[in-house]
C-alpha cells in the first residue's frame, strides 16, 4: 500500500509539472513585450584580458625540483597561485617584484604536482589556469654516509663527518640541507674538507650531556649536475661525559681530565725522531681493541725499522694510522723517552690486561674523546687526517 501511494504521488507530480509547463508558454495579452526572451538575450560575461603562463608545460615530466617552476601573467596581475602534490599540501612560494610566482623551496623528486593560478586584468575580471607536471626520478645518487650511529653516545670532541661517494658541486645547497638541533642551543657549523666530505662541529668542545639531532634533507637537493642526495632523516645522538687528555711529548706523561677534574697521569712513549707524533688535537675515531699494525707505508723497506705487531687496547686517532695503544715490548722507554713510529704507546701486557695502564685508559674512553698532543716536533695534524678539525680556527671554519 505504501509503494502504491508513493507511485501515485509521483504521477500527480508529473501531471502538475506538465500543466505548469504548458500554461507558462501561453503569452498574456497585456504582458510586457519581450519579457519571455529576456534571459536568452542577456550578454555573456566579458573575458579577462589577463593571460596566465605556467612553466613547465602541462604534462611535462622529468622536471627538476628546483628552478623550473614559474607562473606569470600578462595584461594583468597574479592574485593566487597554488602548487600542490598528491597529498594536497601546498608548496610555499611568493610573487616576485616582476609579478611572477616561484616556489621558495625545493619540490620533491618523483612526484606529480598540480598548478592552479588566478589573475585579474585592470577591470578586475578574473582569468584562471590549471596545469600539471611530474618531477624527475634521479638516475644518480650522491651516496651519503656519516660517522654517527643512531642514538649513539660520543665524547666532547666528536666531529660529525659527512661523506659522499660522488663529488659535490652545489656545496651551499648541500650544507643548507644538513642542520643541527641541540638541547643547549649550541651552534654547529659545517666546513668542506674536500669535494666529498663536510665536517660539522661547534666552536668549542661540546658540553657534556648535550642532546643532538642531525636533520638531513637531501633527497631533493641536486648535489652535482644530474646527481641528487639520497637521505631525508633525523639522526639523534648524545654527548656523554667530558674526557680530555693532554699528551706532553717532552715529559712523556699525559694528564687525563674528566668533567674538569684530573683523574689520572699516564706514562707513554711517543714518536722517535723522524717518526714524530702529530701535534695538535686528535679525536678517537674508533675503539679497535686488538689490532694488527705493520710498517707498510710508514718505514722504508730494508731500513731495519720494519715491524709487524698485534697490539692490544688500540684507539685510532688518525686515518694515517696514529693510535693510542698498549705496548708490552718497550718497558725501558715508556715514561722516559720516545721510541715509537708515531703512535702513543702505554704500558700493557702482550694480550692486554684490563688492570694495566693501557687497559684502564682504553676502558675509560669512548669515540669522540680528545687527545691533545703538545711539544712534539711533528707537524700539526691536518683537518682531513681523522677528525682533525679542532685545529682549524673557528673564524676559518
């Protein structure tokens, strides 16, 4: 019964619609002339004199994420430009002094974008345009890596060293894509060591217990023509307690200062004449434990100075092979004279005892700890030899 009632109502409605349509077509004898055709005779809105040009062209692919997007208007001015990705988020941008619009940052690679633009002519009539394009998918990547482990803890001398497999040409863009956030507000700066390496540090050693986060935003940065960064991530780490050791080659003693208090004095032997230990600040790059050391590249073959040793408690200080390590074969010179080939040798047993001076020093150390060598006849360690950046003045960093 209910369905029949609805059907009947619909039929009645159709009748009413038909009747109304017939009656409206009958002209009244006393009606105003031309009234029935007024709507049909109205003029269409005037077209805007403004025209909008969008670069790149609609449907373009392989678009670079920087420098290629521009919107302009002629015979009018832009009033709105929106560039959005598939997530609907707008790309920030601004209208320049010449009236054109461009993004203020990089777009994402391998992403489709839509452009919607409005412009007005001098009469206020609006023109609109829509376009779409897709950014490139990189064929080559920079190959980015660093010396930091997520959530790692490091000494106060830690220098963050970021390295690339491919040479970087756009150094300013890459540096801007690596930023640091610190819990105590410490400023961190980057310094290009060479075309494949940039190191970061504060002006002075880090404060103990500082929380640090590296923000990498490199995936959309063109590091060199046709080469793009390959990392967007946040990488946190912590600075632990402070430990700075001063190694005096004249006295053959090092003072170990932890959190501002001297905790130990350690006897050692350093580089003998011709193999002088580097002067300056060196930072523990790695705690290698038991390590084999040979004279390859250090001494001349047939000189009588060749060696091939397995040493305990080895802490690497430079890429060229300077270590603080345990020494069980030079008891007569440790604390008295310098007899090594450049390393800093500390008393130990052949297999490395935890209760020896070398063992105690090793077990109290961490990557990022500072060893500052003074009064050596050797040159100052260079910035590219390990983490030697502390020897570069801040004004030049």
